[in-house]
C-alpha cells in the first residue's frame, strides 16, 4: 500500500483494514503499534494487541497480555485492568517474573492471601533449582500461619523448608544446610513453636 499510494496519512486506515481481515498479520500489527505509540494513543495500542492475542499461541498471547498490563499501569494508570492482564499473562506463562513480581506485591498490599498463596505455589512449580524453592515455601508457610491462622498447612510448608522427606523424618540435605542463609532463622524458629506447642 505504501509503495502504491505514497500517502502516509492513509496508511493507518489501510493497515486497520488489513488487520481486520487478518488479525495476526505481523506487518499490520507492527505498523499500527508503532503508529499508536508515537501518537500516544494507548487505547488503540491495546486494542491492536488484543486482536493479535485472540488467535495466537499461548506464548504470544502471554507476551501481548504482559504488554497490555504494563501499558495499562504505566500509561493509563488503570490498575484494575493492569492486574487483570498481569493475571492472564501469569496463568499462561507462570515463569513470567514481571507478572509474578507485580501480583506478589499487589496481593500483599490488598491482603488477598488466598490469591497470594496460589500465585506462589504456581511460581514455585516452575522453579528448577531446589534452592530457589526455599524462600517461596517459607513465604507460603508464613502466610498460612500469620494471615490465615492455618496451622496444618503452615506446618506442611515449614516441613518443606526444613527439608523433611515424605515420611516426616529429618533429611539433612544441602537445602537444609543452606536454609539459614536463604530465609533466616525465623522460619525454623516458628516451625519449632507450632510443632511443639501441643507437647
């Protein structure tokens, strides 16, 4: 179109028509996103990203949702929309650290403890290194104990932190040796209190 018409002012309209016919057309998406960003037309920018996401693979969809979330937060100050799209991005790609970091902070601020626990469990499932799992397990245990007064589930996750195996016997693994440096003595201290208070 550009080569034929040489009319830059009509290009957005032409690319919009093209995008309507083929929502995953990379050339149309790239042009329109650049155009709307230059014009600070963030609502239109988001609309194009949503169209792109509709029929895309999960990884492309997650990336689009993450971009929408960041635009909603940083350019439009629409926290509710940002949270919604950070959640959508994280559900599709739980390894997305930007979505995790935002939601982790947001759920704490709004005292959404159930959602915080679900978030941290899902995040931990995608961690490959056992050392990386210790701090999230400790945080889950702390949330269960201090925010929900759920002693049983707190004990389960304190046990994970302490390095107990499935039979409940003490397992002196490298994780256990590393725990004091990772999450501090307070977690083992709390674990001892809640498991011994009935004795």
